[in-house]
């Protein structure tokens, strides 16, 4: 490669890097702003007028608002402040900056924008209040920030105590809803629990998308036929691993190709049907995947 080619490659790399940074910046701003307004709408139009709370730092802020009459916009900042400092130490400066901007933006919208109360039906309030709040938190995560700092605390405690992050979050929310039952009412706490469930499911949907991916490992003596089925009928890319296995009393040894591919949950049934045609005794292991990038994951089959 000559000097001119090297210079052209460097220039092309710089141009691509600049475009990626600009596109990423616009996407992050869009997600953060959309998340702020969605969360603020859920809070002011559904939860606040009906004295419902959510889990996490947002739930703590709502609970304190209901018991002390302090403005929610101020409490959102104060309650999340320790989590932001912790996030700066655990995750990094860039995350902390985006999180601070997102939480300040939410507080500003809550203080300056008046959203109308939509309904007083308790079930609708719990479901749709949780929906919009969860969507807002999920969009902020897609933008690289956060509107609720509880997960940062969960990450810190999981490292210190050696427990799962999910277990820590559940424990924190149990304490919050127990306090709500004592300070507000049992009925309000139960509806708030429904709000939390709606918010968490919506958050997962926004972050992970409609297509939840599944990693599939297939071990079979008919690996070549299965390989053709995955690539031709399902339209998926795959990886082949050379492997050797031993089984039985004598430890019988056999060599084969292990197939690994990624599909959506909507394609699991079709994959199982095709595997049953080729090798009903194939050993299949499936595991959930939160996110994927590149490859042929997005490709759709054109063969039916």
C-alpha cells in the first residue's frame, strides 16, 4: 500500500468517524428528549394526580412528594444525586454527564410544562402511567443516559455483596412498596405495584425491541443438513465449531460440527419443526440474548 493510499484511508476513516459521531449524537438527543417528555407525561397526567408511585428512585421521589408536598421536580434531582455520583465512579464520565442532563431535563419539564390529567380510573392510571414512565426510562437508556439511578446502586451492591443485580432491585422495590402501604394505603401500594410491572415490561420492550433474540447451539450428526436448513430456509448466518464428544459406558468418541446461530423468538417454532424433520434426536441449547449487532441477524428469509 502506497503513501497516497494510506492518506486516503486515513481521510476516509476520519470522515466515517465524524459521521458516526454526528449520527450518534442526534440519536442520543432524540431518545433523551423523547424519554424526558414521555416520563413527565406519565407522571403528571396519570400518577401524581392519583397518588400512585413507581419503583426505584422515581418511586421514592413520588412517595416523598405525597407525604411532604415537596415538588417532584426538586426531589427527582435530590434522590438521584447520590446514584449519579456513584454512576460516575462505577461507569464513567460520559454516562454521568448524560444522566445528569436527562434528570435535569426531566425536572425542568416537570416544573415548567403542565400536562392535563387524562383519567381517574385507577386501573387505567396504573397501566398507562407505568407504560409512559417505562417508555421514558427506556428511551433515556437508549440515549445513553438514565432517568432512574436505582440500577446504579444495584450494580454497586451486587459487586459488594456478590448477589444478582435483579435480586437487589427487587429488594429495593419491596422496601419502597412496603413504605407506600404504610404511609399511603394498601390499595395505593397494590396499584403502584401494577404501575411498576407495567413500567418494567415497557422498559424491557423499548430497550430490547420487539424481537427478543435467542442464541441456539445445535449438536447433531446431521450438522451439514442442519447448516443448509439454517442458511437457506431461515436465512440466518451461523458459526461452526469443530468438536468431539464422548458418551456411554465406554466413553464412545465421535467428532462433529457444533452449529451456533441467533434467531428471534418468533422463529423458534419453525426451527424446531425443521430440526424434527432432519434429526429429532439433535441436542439443542437455547439462551436469551439482550442485544445483537452486525452479521445476518436482521436478514429475513425469502424462501418459504
